[in-house]
């Protein structure tokens, strides 16, 4: 019994076991397995449409897998609601930003930071004070570099600010496993470097992180391990330098043709809109 | 004077009813087209209990309990459905309620129940009591809005999928909104029964559900002050303009449609924008 308990706390934090996700005819994830050890900063990379976002959504329960299993600290999550998985210690910063538009940037973060008070409706009804949550929000906004926008309305903020808001909101949940989907999108190279450093610092403080990112410069700088997806399949994993030299990985990236450039333009586009 | 007292009581009851729907539809974003059924449940329970000699102050919490319990069950059935289907489900519940009432002789059937007494208050006393209830419920709504429950309701109304990703148990909060809102409707129904001393199936049908929804929309979905003012004014309309009585569905239905089409944020939104403009002008000077 005690042996099992100790294997739970020392084993991998996240296990993705032969997961398959299908959208109608599209096989978005095809029989993918990998594990994330405690303390890892794992880069999940691959060309557009590889299935990276879908993978994080399957882990958090936003989409259901057709086959396979996901385990957190050895505990199967299959069939569990999104909110229960989050309460077990995950947080997801989404690729498509979804701020609440009728409250300020800081209040968006405070809403996540109140996760203890909002555990049940009754406790939420009896909780009025928000000073602690506002303080946490202030600190996190400072940390991701958008403290000056704390009182602004997210509806009028550019993508670069909203992506960082999304990260701050995920951090406010104090997760043991942080899932980041393209947090550096929409940032200039200086901002990207600074946020990547922050992500690395957060990892150094003991938070396990899975990072999806097209900015390979920052991925190679901060990630400890990589998993590469292409067309829904895992084509490589391991140490970043080794992985990036693999012929299959280079071919996948070349095949998608200057993917980085195209994405950056796309993001600028939605930034203006 | 009697007339004014009675009108004032009616207005207070309408305010209570509208605030109870505002909690579900305004705060939490869950549409209901059958809210009058819960008013009816409270009213019928109070009427039956009053006939059985149960004291007034005891019937009120019992009416809340029953309406809230039924409301929670309706909420449960609607957890999995999206907004448009929720509208149909709640509308169905409204028709079902009236259908059942009409069929049951022991509930008065088509004729309804008359001679409901037992509040043991003067007309003036009863008016003051209902106004006090309305003020307390307003205070509750304002408190709720500022509590973390209110903030979560807000988030669910805007984007429930994102609330889930933030770890919020959305179904439980929706149920809470249904439970509180329908319980308050039940309380309102009991007050209604003692005030009019007569209730019948026609008082709790589709027309009443649309009327109360139009009050919420005219006031400004979610705004406590706006909904209070709108409910008070709109409930007095039929008294001031007799002809409205016969065309209630037409009048309140068109009002609802026009507001949603042209002023979706209601009177509260108009006032906010007006104040904003004036402030901007003053700054410009
Ligand atoms: N909700 C959905 N319905 C149908 N197909 C989907 C859905 N979500 C994703 N897909 C498809 O699944 C595949 C994988 O998409 P996914 O968004 O996971 O890729 P990605 O690796 O995150 O790409 P990107 O780098 O562009 O964000 C794509 O072919 C996409 O079109
Ligand atoms: Mg993606």
C-alpha cells in the first residue's frame, strides 16, 4: 500500500496513453503516447494542424478522446468533467484567447485566483472580499509584463496583451501542471524572450509545464524535453538538440514551408482586427 | 386611497417577481419563458395552506421551499441543453403547470380558488409588508451581485465554456440560480394569493411569463435598479390604461421584441450611456 502511494508521488505527473481523437472524418490525434515527469518543461511542437491544441484539449477534457487514456499522478481522468480536472491541479492557457469582456484585465485574473472561494456556490455567496484576489492579480500581471493594463477593458486590448492575460489567469489557479498553448504569439521578440524567461522561472519554482510554441528559438532556449507531432502522430521525442537534428522532424517542418513566418503574419492580422 | 394602496401592493409584487427572474436570466444568463409557473406554485400552495388554517408567516417559507424544489428539478433537466432549447423547456414547464391546474378539481380547476384570507393585516399593513419584502430582495440581489457568486454568474452568462476551464462547476451554479430565483418567485406567488384573495390558472400562464420577461429586458438585463423601476412602471400600466388588459400579450410581447431589437441593454443601458455622454461633454468644456 505504501509502496503504491510512493510510486504515485514519484511517478510521472502526466501520462498520455495511446490517445486518439477524431473530429468527424479528421483524425486529429492518432494513437499518441508520452509522459511528463514532475518538474519537466516539455515543448509540444509540430507544424500547423499537427494536433497540438487538440492534445491539450483532450488532456483537460474539452474534447473527448475516442481511444486511450490520460492519467494525472496515476489517476485516470477519462470521463471526468473539465472543472474536476482543473481542480485536480491543471490549468490551461488557450491558443484562442477568451477574456471576459465586461470586466477589467485584473478582474479576469482575480476571478481565477478566487478558485477556493468559488469551489461551491454557497461559499461563493458568502464571500464578498476580493482584496486578496486583486493582490494576486496585480502580482501576476506584473510577472507577465502587463501590469500597466490592469484596469483596461480586455475588449480593446491587442492580442499580445490578451495572450499574457490568458497566461496570468492560468497561473492564478496555482496549478501543479500548467498547459500553455502558444503563449508567445503576438509578442515582439523582446517581449517573447522576457515571457519565455518568466515561464522558465515558474518551472524552476516547481510547476510542471507543457508548452506549445511555434517560436523555436525560445522553445530551444527553455524546454527540457520535446515531443513532436505531425499530422496527428508523434514523430519524435526527447532532448531538444537531438530531436531537432532528426531527419523526420526537419522534413515535417520544411514540408509545412516557413510555417513560422506565416503564423506570425496571421497573428498580426487578428491583432489589428 | 384604497385604490392607491392596492396598486402599490401590486407594484411591489411585480418588482419581486421581476427580480426573481432577473436572478436567473439577468445574472446567470439562463433564459426562462415559464417563470409564471413558479409564481403559480407559490400561490397555489399558499392558497391551500391558508384554507387549511396554516398561519400566514409559515406559508411564505413553505411556498419558497416548494417552488425552489420544483425549480431545482427543472434546472436539473435543463443543465445539458443550450440556450435556445432551454427557452423551449421552460416554456413547456409553464404550459404543463397550467394544464395540470385546469385538470385538478381539488386545485379549483378552471374556476380557481377564491376567498384566500389569513394575513390578518390591514390593506395598508399588507402593502408595507410587501414593499418591505421587495426592499429586502433588492438588497439581497445587490449583495449577491457583489459576492463571488455574482461574479461567477456574470462569467457563466458571458462564456460558460471558459468558466469551466477556470475550474468552475457551471452546472452547480446554474442550479443555484434556478433554486434561488424560483424560490423567490414562490414567495412572490404566496404574497400574490393573499393580496388578490383569488387565484386561477389564467394568472400564471404564458402571458404572465412574457410580461415578467419584458420587465427584465426593459429594465436592463441584470440591472437591479433598472428592473425594479421597469417592473413598477409596467405593472401599473394596465391600471392606468384599461385597454391594455385585453391586449397584454400583444403589448408586452411587442415591447419585449422592440427592446431586444433596439435597446438590448434596457433602460439601465440608456441611463449609463446618457450619463457617459454628459460626463464626456463636461470634460470637453
Ligand atoms: N473542433 C474541431 N472540429 C473539427 N476539426 C478540428 C477541430 N479542432 C481541430 N480540428 C482539426 O484537427 C487537426 C488538428 O488541429 P489542432 O488545432 O489541434 O492543430 P495545432 O497543432 O494546434 O495547429 P496550430 O499550430 O495551427 O495551432 C486540424 O486538421 C484541425 O483542422
Ligand atoms: Mg493550436
